[in-house]
C-alpha cells in the first residue's frame, strides 16, 4: 500500500513542499516544524530534515546544515505557581528556566539563492514535568515503570549519569528514580502489551492533550507566539520576506491553532501570510471537543477564543498572503497524513475557503491485518517514502 487520497478536496489543487522550494530561490523558505505528543528531547525534526536534504541534493549546497542555532529560549513569562495535587510543579526558577526552545537549521542552496530554514519548535519542556509528577512516577506501582522516560524525568542517561545538556532538569531525584525503577506493581502489573500501550500512548502521549486543554494552555500559546516571532524576526533582519510552511506533528497542529484562536500576534501574523500546512497524525477533531463553538464570529481575540474550526476558518480568510496564488492555488491548503493503525489521529474536516486533503498512509507493517505497532504508526510519517515522495515531488 502506498497512499490513498481521501478528500474532501483533491491533491491536484495543492502544491508540494518540493515545488515550493524549487520555485522560491529568490526568497527564503522557512519551515516551522512543531512536534506533537510523546516528545521529551530535542531532535523531533531529525528524520524529516535528513530526508529533506537527501531528496533535495540537487538544490542544497550540502546535506548538512550550513548554520545551526541551538536552544533559542522562548520567553513565556515568569515561573507560575501551579500545583498538582498540592505539589508545586516548578519548585524554583532553575527548573522553569529549562523551558521551551527553538533549534534552527539553515541550508544553503547551490545556486547561492536564499536559504531553506527549519525551525524545530520544542514545547515539550512545558509538558514533561507534569507527566513526571502525575503519571510516570506513580505508574511504577500500577502498570509498571516506564524506564527510559523516568530517566528523562530525572535528567540522567541510560547509565544513570546526569545529562547536563541544558534542556533537561531533574524533576525526580536520584533516590526517587531508584525507588521507582526497583518498584514492583502492587497489583501484579498489567499484561505486557496492555502496560506498554498505557505507558506509551496515554502516560507519555494522550496526557499532553489534557495538559493542552488546562491552565498550561496559556504558556503553550506564549511559546508558539515566541517561536513564530523568532521566525519572523529572521526574515526582517535579512530584509527579505520568506515563504513560510508549517509542518506539525500530532498535537502540534492543535497547539499552533490554539494560539491563533486566542489572537496571539506573531502566530496570527505569520500564519496569515502562510498558505501551506502539512499535518502528521493530527488531533484537531479530538481537541475540538474541548473548544465547542457557540456561533462565534471568526475574529480571534484574547477574551473570546475561537473553536478549532473557527480558527481554521479565520486563517482561511485572514491576512494578505498571495503566496498560494503564486503556485497556481486558489486558496490556502492543509494536507493531513494519517495511518489507520494509529490510535491518535483523526481526519481534518472540510473547512470553507481552504483546500483540505486527507491522505492515508501506512507507516508500519500490519501483522495479518490484525495489529501494528501503534507508536510507529503515529510517528513514522517523516520516514515514510510515500509521504516524502508526495511532499517533495517537483
């Protein structure tokens, strides 16, 4: 199986990322790569960037980035006094300082034209301590210890050595970690497959959706605003407006449009001048359940946030973007990839004024069509050759 195009609109009405890059040598192409669920370290864009550079070898001067800017911190305000079960989440400013950040990778063209930039937006530091406090630590006594992710909570590597990488903070002490790793589930534990699914898909995955709908939403929106502002500032410094493209994994698409729905300035400014969105395993339909509309006008304000559908409708008609028309498009586009074996992906519905195409792929081998690895099904789009063929065709 390759890809199945399932509408509601047609792929023939869209532009590929490869076409966008090939046609934009006189201006930078700026890709914002926003990760989704199940992230606890930098590098979410590694596979995507490696395949991007390999497939654009005739355009890029080198397969490696010519310039990198790592750990650009995103200002989301002073440390909050948030608690979980009456326990302070960020106990001191040092913990809060290990906040969200952007890793930037710039690729020069052989032609000497403007660069292709990938901004990897890392918002996971806002979710990691909540997972650690609420789910991962007590899970050791229920379904069993999630060993690698508990180590991330304690900021140690597989051999117990401190990471000291500038992005992880020890939210679990060494003694707490050792206690959890040595613990036996008090009820005898879950069957192996059930325990794995709970730890991987719920404790280390779906929990982020609950986090994004609660008070942390304020800080996630600020992180997106700061990340999009950082992207816009780069083009302003170079005095050359770029073509922006958003590639969002999983919950990342919701986090971006939640910020848009709340009228955050830089997110609105950049997205309104963006015609191209690519979603990998999105949760927009699921998260819309927490953003039901009461007949709002599609005008985002901080006091009256839009539903997800309202935010997409506002984006469809917002801004001054003519970049899609430069590629022969009639309107802005969303191409959403979903593996049917993925437990955490949903279709993007029709949105008036947008070209929306849902594409079904297969990221994992189906065992007798009875099952597949749900983790690979969820995160495998960046390595799927059929997905890459479609995205980067010229």
